[in-house]
C-alpha cells in the first residue's frame, strides 16, 4: 500500500504536537490532522502547570531531596496502587527531561510559580508563564519552524485497517496512509452521551460541563475510532471533577476560605480549602452528590471581596463567582437560600437541622480559637457562622477537569485490544488514554505533563517502527 507519511498524528494538542516533533527529530515524516481551526488543544487552554520531579527549578528554590521514586510512591499510594506503575514510573523518570525540553522550545517556567499542586508535601507543580498558552505556543512555534505539515479543520472519521494492521485514516472523503497512526484526540468532556455511559458520576444534567468547552472537538473521536477496530476501553467512571456553585459556567476549582461546607447530614467532611485534586472527589462521595456552603451576612460582606484564593498557580484565573454582588443576585433568583435562623436554613435545604446547629457550634468555637482543630483549614481567618441572616449555596462536583476513561496502551504507547494484545500500527497519548491517570488525580500538571511525556514517547517509538517497516518492504 502506498505510504504518504511515516507517521500520522490525529489531534493537534499538547500530546499530538509533542509526538510530531519527536517523530521528526527521529527522522520520520509526519502530518498532524486537527479537527479544530487552530492547534494547541486542551493544553493551550489549561492552567499551564507541568508536574515534574528533581528539576533545576526545584533545586534553585531549595527543594533538593525530591526524586522520581518519591513521585512514584506518592502517586501510587494516593491511588491505592490502582494506577499503572510502569507508566507512572516512566513519567516520573522522564518528567524533568521533558520539562527542560519545553524550556528549550521557549516555554518559561518561573521559579516563583512553583507550587504544591496535589496533596503531597513537595512542590512539583511548575506553572508556565502565560498559563497553557505559553506551553501551547512553544510547541506550535516549534512545529511551524520545523516545517511539520499540519491540516486544520480536518476531522478524522475512521482508521484504515489492512491485514490486521492500522495503515492510515479516512478524513473528509480522503485517505492518508502511514505505517503508524498516533491518536491524541483528547477525552470525552464535550460529549454528553459518552459521559453518561463512561463517566456517569460526572453527570448532573444542567450542572455538568467540561473545562474543554473552548475545544469543541474533544468528543471522544479517537476512543470511538479505536474501539471500532477492537481496542480496549479502561478507566470506567474516572476523571477529575471540580466543585461548582452552578451559578454559571465559570471555572472555580478553589472554594472561598470564608465558608463552612456541610453535607446533607449537616456535618463538615473536609477542609474547605482542600486542593482541587481532592475536593471534587470528597464532594462526590456525599449523600446525593451535593453539599452546601454555609455562611452569615458578616462573612459575605467582610470577606468575599478578597479573591486572591482564586489564582494560587499565578496563571491569571481570577473570575470571581462568590463575591457579595453575585450571592445577593442568586438569592433573588432563589439559587442561594437565605434565612434568619439556622433551623429555617436547614428546612429550606433539607439539611439535618440538629447536626447543622452542632457543626456550626463547633466551627464557631474553632473560629474563636483562630484554628480549625478538626480539618486544619489553613485560612487567613476563620469566619464564624454567628448572626443571621444565614446563607446556603449548593455545591456539586460537576465541572470536568479531565476524563480518565479511554484507551489502554502498553509501555511503548501501543494501543491494546480487548485481549491485551497490541493493535499493530496504532498508538495513543494524552487524555484519550484510560490507563494513565488512575482513579485519583494526583496533582495539577499531570494531565498536561502526561500528554507531552507520552506524546513524545509515541513519536519516538513510531519513528523507529516506521523505519523498521520501510526496511522490511525494501
């Protein structure tokens, strides 16, 4: 069969662009097919954090003891060993080198933007200047400078299989052929039907939306194409869910420090400042998968103007959703409940009134001490829930940060079939994978980092494979 390219990359986000650059560096001819009208994908629209260990940036800021092995231990322990140790180990070992590679392409990771992005005690979250756009632009510029062919507004419809091997793709009535195809089409965040089927715990009807909304073709195309030729789908009902008040579709991964959060039983169950890598999971485990933020009028007036909590990664995320004006507007709309007494507030929300009163009593005692003795919330100040009127804002874990259900790969990024056997010629990287993240998102920067690390690996492997195929056919 005629070969148009050595490698075809389906998807022009972080994983796809990294794959194309790596493939070309290894001597392969390649093309990137992107359904959207621009490159960059979800990586370019992300917060731009890259998760890495044992980096020069860490050492410059006094972190000298971090190692890839420590990263592996943390991620595996957090996931109760339900993650893939081979993939996690590869990522940990390569993260520093790939971060340096991004820097060599022009991405800037200021040391002052180094943060603890998960629930670990070591700062591994390297935030890029310009957020995700900074990473995306470095990759896009490199692809352009090296003359790698890209086709935009080109949605791939299916894979071409010949004698059991993937040998190309069909798109817009045309066929392109190559001995290797890399699928990097992202997750399923913008596909309601697939979400309800494969990630049902994320579904809250009108509440649910994905941070990928500006990437309209993150629809699960790659997963569907691969599954149609026998690929295995793994990671059912996993991903990263973020909290939301549901007022409108605004990203609010960090809850304000001045609220107290309780479940339907009227009990606190977490620090209200739990990192976004943990907060959504905790909320989703509560009765009816919803909870309430409780506060009084004094806290609303005195504390809500401070929105500094919204941008711990210094990535420009500062759209307020909990300020006084919005809360009062939502009270008028009936979305926020308001009452003169806690008992009446409990009746309006269905919260256990006796337990709520007790939780407030304990919380107020801690506020008087200036210390949360139960969940150790590290807020600048604990605001008591003391004097009416009182307010309740319903919160759900309904914003999809990413989806972790998708294709299964081996340690060389080869897509596996339902028997665990590699499908010849088919590779995958990025959010289309269902075997990488595990059931718990370990920290900000793993999604972007995983896309680029495994995208690079896929490019390197497919370049070698394409050369091997050429030798056999010569």
